[in-house]
C-alpha cells in the first residue's frame, strides 16, 4: 500500500514519526511536505495529499496539522476524498468500516504519539463493511460531484 503523507509546521514532528512508523510497517510513503518546522500554509499540503489519493497514485493519505481540522476541511473539498478526523482508534475504525475513509487527519498538538500510532494502525488495518454503507458512500460521491 502506498500512503500520501503531509503536514504543516504544527504537525511536522508527528508526520516525521508516522513516516518512520509506516516504513517499519513496510509501506511506501509519498511525503509531500512540509520538510521542516518553519511556518507554512496547510491548504497546499492538504490538497497535495488529496490529489495523490483522488488521482490513484496512493491508496490512502494521512494529514497532520495542529488540530487535524484544517487539513480535514481541505481534503474533503476534493471529489473522491472521504477524509476523517480521528482522535481515537474507534473513530478511525468507524470511519473505515462505515465511510470507507481514504484520508486520515490527525491533530499533532492534541494527540499523543503512542495514540497516533494506534489510530494509524486502525485506519490502515480496518476494512470497509460495504452493504448498507456502500449506498451512503455512493451518495457522498454523488453530492460532491465525485466518481
């Protein structure tokens, strides 16, 4: 699985740690930045991850900013993206099971790193249940002008 990964300055340290963790898991990572802790505007980075996933270059994406909210807002502007802000493992699991989330958003200032690893695992390891949920995912795509 190939993962698009990005952060702003507030999420930089967590992004770097998650990048190393994904490598240990044997996953390919497309790091779109930022590449240091200097202040940067998050919309460009959120858009880069969303484009990588929506365009099919990466199967999933992970975005980190201070709260996760801003990145989530940006990513969800793109057709084909179902970004989820997941402060807990259960949020990540449910976003995958019921919504087929393809981008995970984390709060670098609000989430402990050990918890972030658990959330990432839940996001990557949980499958989509389909069934009645597929109809709803299709409706999301329809109203967003997606696929």
